[in-house]
C-alpha cells in the first residue's frame, strides 16, 4: 500500500525556515546537490526512527506543507489522480539517483507529491 515517504515545507526564505526548525526542534538542513532552492531536512539521528523531508522555495501562494507518497508506478498513479477528480500540477520529473516525481492536487485542492523510487534515475 502506498504511504507517505517524505514531506516538504514551502518557504519564502529557506535560511530563515531552516533556522526556525533548527532552533525549535533541532532539525538539521543542508543544500540538495548545491541547490539554492531546496534543502534536505534530517529530523533525527541515524540510529533513531525518523521521517525526513525538505525545505523548498514556495511553488504557489497557497502551498504550505506537501506530503509525498511513494508509489510503484508514477504513470499509473498520475492516471488514477486524474481519473478520480484530482489534478496533475507538475509533469513527471526525474530526481537523479532518487526516482520520478510529480506534484498533484486532490479532489479538495490539497497539494501532494507522488514518487516512484528508482536509484538508477538520471
């Protein structure tokens, strides 16, 4: 069954958001592949259960936190989203070394991501 595998917090100022979450929760953030637009969040140490995410430049005025759901086939689930009244917001994109990703809206207008994991993605 597909489940949430990642979260993203949309930000106007990545450094300010990173500092806030570090000061409040002790989360650590670092740039993703030299990107100024995306920071990876580590919410705990390697030896403890955790659910990691990212800080990203705000993609739309109403975007807040986006949960990403791992799916076995991105194309199949993009079809299911449309079939059941949702909307594809961004086209299929490749995240090198991670997999294939798209942002969607559900029937209520909520943003979410779907990702097909594939370490060989280029």
